[in-house]
C-alpha cells in the first residue's frame, strides 16, 4: 500500500474501535472551525500520514493514534470497494 487512503471521513472515535479494520488504520484528529473532527486513514508509513494531514490542515492538525484493527492489511477487503463484474462464460 503506497501513500495514504482515507477510509472514513468525519467519523466518531468509536468507529476506530472496530477490530475488523487492518492494523495499519489510524484515527486522525484535526480541527475545523474549532470543532474536533476524526478520520480513519490507512497507510503504510506513519510519516506519510503525518505529511498528508499536515499539508491539508497545517496548525489545525491535532494527532493520530492507531485504531483497534487486528487484520492483516494485505488480506483485508475494503467493504466500501465495489466488486468487479463477473466475467462471462466462454463459448
């Protein structure tokens, strides 16, 4: 996995307690108009995650913490990702 992929935007802290998430998922806290907002983001490196959110929110970036995910990121299937169409049978 390269870079940062935002899995869920504007979520709650309880969403990060989902153990079916991969262990590379992080709960990111930032402020918009002095209101705390949370995202769940997937990344291979914490440095990439910091750079991505710092570039977006500058001084309004607060922190990120690891989620409660326990799945292997290589084996985890994103439930939001559309399934590819089935291929037809050759005649």
